[in-house]
C-alpha cells in the first residue's frame, strides 16, 4: 500500500514540475529521474524515435554509465521493438531474451531486467521510456501502469513544448517579414 501512495505522490510531483517547464530537455530529465527514484531501480532512459534512421535516440538517462548509453545505435525495429508497436514489454533476464539488442553490454552494466513502454502522441509512437534493474524483477501491473502514465504525460508535454517552439519560430519569421516590409 505504501508503494502506491509513493507513486501517486511522485505522479503529482512530476506532473506539477512538467506543467511548469517549457523546456523539453528538462521534462525528459525530470521523467527519468522520477522513475529511477520512485521505483528504486538501477536506471531509466527516455529515447525518441528518429524517423529518418529508424533508431531510438537517447534524450536523457539516469543511473546509467556513459559507456552503456553510448554502446551503439539502438534500432527501433530490433531493440525490444514490440514495446513500440504492441505496448509495454517486460524482460525478466536480459541474457536470456533475444529481444535485447545489446545483452552483453547490459550484463557488463549490471542490468538484469528491463521494462520498456512506448511514448505516444496522438496515436503515434514518438519514443520509449525504459527502466533498468540490477536484479531480476517481475514488473507488476502497478509498476507498468506507473511508468506508462509518466511516459504518456511526458509525451504530451514534449509535444506541447514542440508546438510552442514551432509557433514561436513562426512568429519570429512573421515579425522579420513585417520589419522587412517596413524598410
């Protein structure tokens, strides 16, 4: 019961922080730190899909070494790909699951289990939020729902900040045109 209260308190804290931020990088950082601290796991990472390369690009991580996060390109179609197309994927043992793209690097990092949940924006997957544990972990439905909720909230706020950035760029262009015409 205490765990649920802690998750709800964290969810409230995170949503408040996310709603106050206008910086997508800060939103992503807050998300990965919150998941890591709340679930008491080894680490967490948020990846965004690069549509051109079909790779997941690291946006932010917490608790993972530079060596692990720079291990190589993460294929959106290979690395725990079902979490992008079919919803959350929990991997109990990274060394015994063919869906893990960099199993040896995960072992060297001390990662034993992974939870990967998609980040959706208006029905389209824009990335994945991944949780990494140092011991075997059977992720509960509450764990999955908590991480998925944070992923959904982060996706919404990332999308809104991107739209605001685009709108601001459009306004800047219009102001430049107005100034040019007044010359």
